[in-house]
C-alpha cells in the first residue's frame, strides 16, 4: 500500500510502513478537536498538513474500527442530508493514549533531529 506525500512540487510515494506506527496517533490527533466522520478525518489531516499528507480511506477505516474496538474511540450514526454517517469521537482512554503518543512523538522527533541535523 502506498501513501501520497507532497514535497514542494514533487510528489513522493512512501510505503505505508513508514507511517504504520504513527497512524493511530494521526487519527487520534485529527479527532481531538471534535467528532468527525471517516472522510472528515481524511480531510482534517489533509488540511492540517497543507495537503502534504493524504491518507487513503482504505487505510483509515480499518484503523478506526480497530481503535474503536480497543476502546480509544466511540462512534454513533448521524444523518447529514439524506446520508448516514458514522461519527467518531475520542473516549477518555483515547484522550489518555493521545497524550502518551504526543509525548513519545516529541521525544522521538527531538532525538531524530539531534542525530540528523
């Protein structure tokens, strides 16, 4: 599976394994501002990254189901117009996990910057 990442005018294609360990963090962070449906989460990530990161819906939905099964997300059905949408929100456990993920990411990013700078 490939993941599209834009870098300036070049389009770089990365293997999904590059973000595999960070997908949960990205999804939890995207939902942290408020409940979103699946495509809304994809759009939120695209918007927050200025279009630099585009996740395929086929990658996002299985992860959302897994996160919900783990008790990190809760979902409910809503209707927008005539369309039913499953909307996801963070649970208390999800908020705690997001806080841990953020701390780990900051440490990791700092270490990587120190080594690669």
